[in-house]
């Protein structure tokens, strides 16, 4: 259960930021290893805090000049494969500008 491991890391970091956590706001990028829904469900099962999970659309920049939303080719439990919708390149040909991570944006 990959989402449980991710949720555990989020919970540990939230507790480092504030001893008595009551609320948590997290952003999950479109290209992250698990979906926003999976993160939200796992967190709500594990803590009695108020949990808000938002979705961040992807934005990539490719060496071909394209800048915009990535094309997701395959997604599974713990991975997301994507490429440039203009030229089809992947890997080192592009950089992720937004939507590639899971991050805590608020602890209350």
C-alpha cells in the first residue's frame, strides 16, 4: 500500500511543523506517484484531523519549445509515465515546472 507510506511521511512532517496538529492542507501534483484521491483517503483513515487535499495540474517545458500540460502515457500504483504532447519526448528532454510533487501547504 504505497499511499500509506506516503501518508505516513506527510503525517510525520506535519507533526514536525506543529506539535498539536488539527488541520492539514496538502497539494498533490498531476504527475505525482499517487493521486490526490489516494492521498486524501489514506490521510483520512490515519488521522482525525481536518484534511484538505488539492490537485495541481502539470506544467512541463520541453526542449522542443513546448510549455504546457504533460501527456500522461501510463499511470499505475506508485508511478506516472508522461511525455511531451507536441514531440513525444520524455525524460531529460523536459523539465517539470508544476504538478510533479506532493507537498504540505498548511498545518493548523
